[in-house]
C-alpha cells in the first residue's frame, strides 16, 4: 500500500519547487547554448547535442517540453511520496547543474583576467 501525503499548504510550497525546476531548466538550456556556441563545451546527451547543432530553437523547445511533461506528470501524482521525492531530486539536480555553470563561468572569467 502506497502512502499518500500532503496538505494544501505543503502542496502550495511544492508547487514553488516545481516552478523552480522549470526556471532552472530554462537557465540550464540558455547557458548550455552559450557554452556550446562558444566552443567551450559539448552537450553530453547525444540526442540533445544533435538538436543544438541543428536548430537552437528546437533544442530549447524540446528541452522545455520534456521537463515540463515530466514535472506535469510528477505534479499529477503529488499525493504519492515517490513523486514528491522525484520533484525534490529534480530540483537538486538542476540546482547543482546551475552551480556547475556558475563555477565554469567564474573559472572562465578568472582565466580571461589573467591571460
């Protein structure tokens, strides 16, 4: 038997976490395009790498659609503990990706200052 969870207040807070995942995904997409187009990185996902090289609008559209559909599905099952854990894991993953982007930007800026 699966445990169901959540109060109205908790779901309101969880909705903010879902919104943050979507926002972080947009930021990741934009920064990924910056790194790829400046020849400082490559997209690790082969399918997405093909899209970013073929059409950047299609790349960002597919990236947004996939994450939106995933978060929508998790939101539909928000009363199940596993879905809530998955929402938080998605947030943490995108949060660490953002930190990775920021660290790379800082290192890049630091290198340019002292070159």
